[in-house]
C-alpha cells in the first residue's frame, strides 16, 4: 500500500509538472511588431556600365608612304584640323608638279586648237575651205578641250594626294595609342589605324535593363520614348568606388532585345568637363526609382518561399499571428520591402523574425509604430 501511494504521488507530480511545461510552451510569445502606414521611398538600382567617348574616330592614312613626322603624343588633347602626322611628301609633290605641267601643255594645245578653229570658220565663210575642214578643226578643238579637262582633274587628284600626306585630327578630342613611329611605312590598306581620337567632352555610358523592367516602365509612361524621357537623372560610380560629380541623362534605348541575356541596351550621356572619364573604362550606373504613398515593411517582416511572399499580421483580441500573402515591388534596398498589395494602412504585423514565426502563435505585446 505504501509503495502504491508513492507511485501515485510520483505520477501526479509528473502530470502536474508536464501541464505547467505545456502551458509555458503554448503561452504568448514576445515579438517586435509594427503598424504599417503609407510612405515614400526612393530605391537606388545599380547596373554595370561601359564608358565610351562621344566619338571614337580611327585615324587612317589616305595615301601610302613613309611616316616622316609625328606631331602628337599619347593622351594629348587636340583640336579639329590640328596636324598630327606627316607622310613623305616628295613623291606627291613631284606628281603635283607633273600635273601642273600637263595642265599648262593642255591649255596651250587647247588655245592653239581654238585659234585654228576660228581661222577655219572664216575661211569656210569665204569659201576657201570645205565643210570637212571645218568639222575636222572643230573636232580637234573638242579633243584639246577634253585633254585640258583631264589634265585639270589629274591636277586636283595630285593636290588632294599631297594634302593627304598631312594627317589632321578629324575632331576635338584626346589622342589614343600611337602604334607607328617615324620611319614606318603606312597606307590606307593597313588594318591598324595611326591612332584613335576620342571626343570626350561628353561621354556615352552604356548599360542594360531586363526586358521586363523596360516593359513595365513603358506601360507606366505610355510608350518606350515617354518612359526614357521620364527617367530621372542618373549617377555614375567609377571603378574606384567614388561617385562621379556630374549626373547623366538617359538618351536612347535599343530597339532590339539581346536574345542571350533578355536585356535591352540603354545609352546615357554625361558631361566630362575635366576629362575624368576615359573611353573604354567601366563603372556602375545608379538609377533612383521613386515609390509614392506605398506601404513599406522591414525586410525581417517578410517570409519568402521561392517567389511567394508572406507577412504575419496580428489579428483579433487574442493577437494571433496570421500568415498573409503579399505582393512586393521588384526593387528593394535590402532593408525594406515595398508592399503593393495584401496589407492596408493600420495593420499590425510582426516586424522581425518572420521566418521563425508559427501560424497562430499568440503575440504577447504590440510594438511601436515605425517612423519615417
């Protein structure tokens, strides 16, 4: 009897202890909560970018010859029309002299043929010569005039060829590399240019957006052109991580989608007054996206399962945590989500640790409202 009483007592003690433990496990849990409200946010989005000069012009010789003078250095700023290279002018000067002499000879022949024609006309009017003689004199004059025209054309070509030996800058800009030195044989058919002149007063910055992003912007604005015009000024982050002092403006978007990446190429223009940007460099474009009067929740309040997003809303007098599906904006700053549907202003939600919350959990206390 005594042993049975001990057993019953132990069983009762165990049952009581287990009940208290179960009560503790099912009791209210303290979570940080927040009451949501509509706010404004600007989310910066980053895109890899390539920088190019407004004009990158390859400088190729138009005549063949030996490079006799190199009048610029790499990285030098040049003006349009400034002489950069001189190719051996001796053979082209000789060709010009020959062309001028040929013109003089042709002019003399043409003048003689003209005199002969005029004399023959008078003799024909007097009946001294036949019509055949007149026609022959006229044909001789026409041949002499044609020869003069050919000589003048050859003179123009010779003058142009001589002028091409002086290679000038095609635009304002900065000189690129100089692969050829004095004494090198150069010509129009060579594959490597004498240099490249980059017009860097303004720089083009190329980057890509996904087709979905551009379609969304086009729908909001009404057309692709309107979407580009509505885009705000953009920032440029240089390779050293610093922010470029000038803001840029998106000018154009490619009309072709890259089949490999599913993206659309865009071009922005940046002023480059101090020459800090260089053609061929890289960086990152920062585009701000404004969200007006939208519900903003902390990132810790959102539980993501693949492409589905949930938050836990505190409901009823019992303050139960209820999972609610929400739609979020495609962009976020890593700390907050923009909720476009699923919540309304004034809803109280669990603000942190959503991934650890169980459906139906009792929330012990309400948190303070989030401030802007």
